[in-house]
């Protein structure tokens, strides 16, 4: 089944709570720190685009409305 959309994470709204990371069945999201050694503010990033199925579970669990699903153009 082709993926229809991918999560787009707004770093200004993301608090780095990790709920989306925990909810992701494919483990394609992670928390990224702004500084080396995990220091500084953290926010979620989609680190494995090909592995994302577009299930949108991350969107459903985000209490800060920081994630939107963005349509993916169909492959030729």
C-alpha cells in the first residue's frame, strides 16, 4: 500500500515530550537535541522517511498540535 502522507513536525510547537516517538510503530521518529551530547532543547524529527508508513499515530498522540500529515506526491 503506497504511503499517502508523512508527518511534518513544527519545531516551534514541539516540546520534546516524546509521546510521538513512543507511539510510532515503525520507530522512525526520534528526539533530537539542539546541542551535542543530548544537551539543550529537544524536538521530534522524522529520521527515516522511507520507513514511515504514514499511519499518523504520532499526530493522534501529540498534545501540542505540533505534527501535521503532509501529502506525498504519487511515485511515477
